[in-house]
C-alpha cells in the first residue's frame, strides 16, 4: 500500500494515527490510517482485503507521495519504492520494466528529503545521529534551533523519536525561562508568519494570552501570505437584486426538504451563475506559471466552508459545468456536511479552478477575499438584506422593497484586468437578476 496522490501540488503527507496494527485482518475500503496534508485531514482506506504484514512509518512521520507505507498479505514482494531503497532521487529506472501492479498505481518521484533542512535524516539510536522527520527539521530551522539543541530534546515518539509536540513544548519552555522582563511586558522576537523575514519585535502590555496556531491555521496563514505576495490583488464590487431567487427558494424549500431530506440554500444558484459566466469569460478559469497562463478546460468550483474549529476548508465540485442545479444543490449539501464531520477525501479538496466564499453567512455585507492560489480569481457573496430600491416600470419609476446583496470579485491583475474582472462580475449579476422563477429543482 502506497501513500496515495493527494492532489496537485501535494508532495507529502503526515501520518497522524494508525487505526490498525500488524497482524490485523482488514476489509476492502476499511480505514487504515489518518493522514494530514496542507489541505485536509483524511482517512485512507485499504485498497484490498487481507492481513497487515508490515507498517513502515510511525505516527507523526512525514511520508512522500508514492512511498510504500504498509504491506497487506504478500504485497511487500511487489516492485514499489520504499524509504529503505530510494537513494539520492535516482528514479531513472523506475517504470523501466512493465509491471501490472505499477500500471494501475503509477509511482510519482518524490523530492530529495535531505534538502528540506540542514538536518540529515540519519537513522541511529545515538544522541549524535538521531533521526528527525522532515516536519521536525523544518520547525527547527524556522525556530533557529541548532543541531546540538535538537539532540538534547527528549523525544516522546517511537524509540525516543522527537515529535512536533516535543519541539513545541521545548520552545514554550525556552521562551518562558528566558523572558528578561520583570514587568508584565513581553517582547516576542519570532516573526509570526514569516520566520525568514525581518520584522520588528511585537510588544504586548497588560493582561494578554499567547496561543500557538494549530497545524491547519498555520497552513492557512502561510498560504494567504504567499497569495498576497505572489498576486497583485484587485477587488471589484456590484450590488445585485436577488428578490426573484429569494421568492423561488421560499416556494421550493419545503418540497426540496420533503423530496431529499435536505435544506435548499442559495449557494447552488450562485455557483450555477458563476459556471455560466466562466463559459463566457474562460480566462477567469486559469492559473499562472511564471509567464505562462494555463487556461483550464474543466470548471472545478471550490466552495469555502467554515469548520467547527473556526478554520476554513475548500471542497471542490469537479466538472461543475456538467451538473444541473439539482445536482449542484445536493453536492453543496454533501460537501458542507462531510467537511464539518472531517470526512472529506484528499482529492475532494484539490484541483479547484475558481472559488466561491459566502461571507454573508457570517452577516457581512461584502468582503475582499484573498485568491486561493494557483487560481486567479475568487468571488465573495454578501448577506441578503431587504432595502428600498428604485424600479423602472411602464408607468414610471417606483420605490419598492427588494432583497439585495453585494458580490465582490478579487482577481489577479497579472492576468485579469479591470475590464474583464468587471465584465465577469456584471455577467454574474445579470444572470442572478434574470433568474427564471419557474426553474424546477
């Protein structure tokens, strides 16, 4: 069993927890372990039924995609690469001979692990040559922990291995013991988001609490900072009259609940309008690679979803251009439910080409969302509110109470200029305002 492909740009995953042990019998699709990437935590199912004969990685180990992580029955005899056989990134002979199993599960070359930091992954039980996972070595490099310091940390992992929690505990103790200020003022010299950058010390006075970011929040923080550094953001706004959509939903939500036992929300209507607008402005559905623009044929819509922890995750509706409104409604509800229950699969949070985020669900009128790299645009949907508006009628202008909302589009100015960004946003507005109230769902 190999570490499966977790989506584009994902090269490794961390083993969080093994749900089985050596000698256990497992069934097809039975969850074997929990893993974490920079996109999602997920359970990995068994590809076959059989008996676990070997587990090659421990909890908290960082494993490259395509690496053997366990063997089931006689699977260890197959020609898969393992952490014991791969040396110096020499993949010249991989796949040179035809292998029926390799044809089904292609091996993906992995990056040179020793390049992740200055600490080589030497497997030894001595204090001088301890083994450190890439995650631990990366944290040590970011926190300026020397090799000598790292060797002195007492590990709580398998065979005394130093884990991420051991390093964080060491850092917290070190900061507490080296606080030079006798007053209630503390100076934190470590930059919060970019350890390699030069920042002024942050000074705190009075009563306060310092909290370490959890793993997902740190990944989100790094991704957002990277996006703002890479892409010049521009945000355009438009106000939309969605009265017909509100009335349509009110008429259909009871029958939809009765038919599918699910709530009918506005989100599938917004996504449907986005898909139709992308068909007219396909450059919105692209990404940037250096000075190359990669225009995507498939329209994969990411929908930002809030988790109970307060973090966000973005499940992706693949090939949304092939799904009708009813299918979008069911997909939106399914993804939202499984996201909150931490049941999303890795490939369900990767491959997005455009993202929609509903800031209105938190009561916000509008927002200036940060682009989800490597995409070039993201749409924020504001809250729907009643307000007086001037309507043009055959008898003249009248003032009426309407349901209105703001849409805001942030886009990468390297690819999308103001004319295209504004035109795309106006197209979505027109599609929503001319929504057919007789639409059947």
